[in-house]
């Protein structure tokens, strides 16, 4: 079951990135909108699989970080559907608080920063949450967030051999 969930979640997340690429290369506003709708929708479709994988592994911080990205993903979908400036204000606030709460949960769980691996973990959490939020708002800085998250993940995996 674990492998099926990883294929489901990984495929959706890969298709999401392909969708973002299509949106950036689109020559028309309608094409950009369609790519973004598809991309955010598939991102949301892959989310339950990753939350389930992390929960099955009892990796509650990773599950919380993934779930914490859902408001930003939903906001990205709504912005693609309605246009910038038409997203619900409460959803924008929820997405912002998800970043703060996601990072706070990580710090609280370990009683502050006591090891280098926690710094890497915080980079993963901050990168994913900020990347999703900034991407939803249409900012290219979202990619820097995802880069931070991926570098943090690589450093964390490397430190754990």
C-alpha cells in the first residue's frame, strides 16, 4: 500500500510541476489559466497520498507540513479560477498561519533547535510551505522556497546516510 501511495503522490506532484512549466510557457492568458487550474488541482489530488504515507510512518511533522500546505494549494486553485485579488481573505490568512504553525510545531516537538538535523528539517518545512504560498500568489520566489526545501531534504537524508 505504501508504494501505491508514493506512486500516486509522486506522480501528482510531478504533474503539478509539469503544469507550472506549461503555464509559464503559455502564450495566452487563457492557456496560462488552464495550465494553472490543472496544476493546482493535481497538486491537491496528490496531497492525501503524502499525508497518508507520512502518517503511516508516524512522521507527524512531515504529515503536518504537507497538510499545512493545503490552504496555499487551494488558494492557488481559486486564484487560477477567479483571478488574482478574488481569493477569499480568510483563506489567505489561513495559508499564512499554516506556515507559522507548521514551523512552530516542528520547533515545539523538539523543544527548540538542538541539532543540525533540525535546521535541515526546518528548511524542508519552510521551503515547502513558503514555496506553496508564494507560488499560489503567482510569485516566482515560490521556486526559491521549493529549492530551499529540496536542499534541506537532501542535507537531511545525507546526514542520516
